[in-house]
């Protein structure tokens, strides 16, 4: 899938920066705020949770690789009960149902390893499987931060209407209304649609080689993960999300499992200048010239790979 074997090496540490944008859509609704786009209330920057991004990765893998052995998805969208999956693992390793909640440690670890072998997202993201059918816990090698928009966003709550009537009662109400304006408004149901005109978001990610060794994550898993980050947006379109696209994917790969430099020092090499109050962004081109990728004097043992976005410019 990739000619670059460095970025698919699970024995190395990888730190990465993902840029994505949204146009006329809601990238991640907040159920505590009437499903308006999530924001930082102090800065008005937009937020997208890590679990929202992981959901898109899972959905992409379900579409493209779920028929391959070992690439089923554990946390499914409106999927079956998780305990049923735990029970399958316990049955496979011979845990009696009387011991389902508190199996012997050795058998529980066998069930945990069985889950890692069979489920892509358990292998990469980890999972808490210590429910009433106990398969232990897994700390995954891939972790993501919340995504944050470069500039403040403008959440909008737009009224929409449905012109079709659903029953005889609505039809009679429309016919009996004496006011022409009111009669027109009764030809359907009012609704709300939350969106932002535009936002460019940045999130940071980490791949831990020691945890990958524990879960059995492979080079094929990493290749599929990098592919998902680039392409999952095209398989996730909906009326609510508007147009979402990957705009940058920059991977810092280290020479060994522990790494050669702090992640933050590497992340600072990918800089995006906010537009500020004087300009309003409505497309990625408004930011494109302000994205700087500095590969000058990278720490020894660190390699920068740009899969999507601006190419590195050595800045002395």
C-alpha cells in the first residue's frame, strides 16, 4: 500500500499531524448544546473529539477491509452487544460461562489476545472489555488529541422546513387557517440545522511501538490507518457534515521504539498562521500559503514524511 516502509514500521515510534477542514457543515455536534458544533467557549475555536475521528476510521475499515481475517470492528456503529463479542472470545479460549465475569488471569489474557487478533480497532485503539463478560483491557498504540480549529468558528443554527404533510390533522390545520402566511407555514414541519461556514482543524496523533508489540499491531495495520486518515472523509458524507476533506498528514517517524525527540518539538515544525480578525476564511486556499512545514535540522533519527499537504521547506 505504501512504498515507504518507515511509516509502516510498528517497531518505531510515530508522531503525526492531521489537518482537515469542513465547509457548510457540522463536523462534530455537541449534544449538550442542541447539537451545535463543539467550541471552546473562551476562544470560540471549534473542537472535534478524538472518538469522532476514530469512528470515521472504524467506518472506513468496515467498508474496505472487514472481510479480511483480523479486520473486524469491535466498536460498531449501532452494532451488536459487546458482551456477545466477549463471549465469543471466552468460548474460543475455553472459559466456562460460570467464570465469565471473573475468569482466571491466564485465561482472561488469552481472551484479550484473541480480541486483539480479530479486531482492528482493539489492536490499534485499545478497549475496555472488563464488563460482565470479562476479556480484560487493552491500551492501544494509536492515540489522538481533540482537533481544534485554527481560527474561531461561527456556529449557525439554520431553520429548515418540510413541505410534505404527514397526516390528515396537519392538512386540516393548513386548510382551516385564516391567515395566509400562517397557512403557508402549516404546509410542513419546522426543523433546525447546525453548521459552520468554514473551519480548518488540526489534531495530533501518536503511535507507541511498545504498546503495538503488546497488541500485535502490524505494518499492514499502520498502512491501513494512514490510508483511512486520507480517504475516510469521502466515505462519510452526509447532509449534516457538509464537505469535509483531509488537507494535511505529516508523519514524524523515529529510529527506534522510544523516539529521538519530544513530540511537541516536532509538532511545532508544522505551523499555520491564523488569519485573525481582519480576514474571514471560506476555503482552504485562504490558509494554504500560511502552512509552513520545516524540515531543517531534524533531530537525529527522525524522518518526516508528508502524505498530504504542503511539502517541507528547510527554514534555517
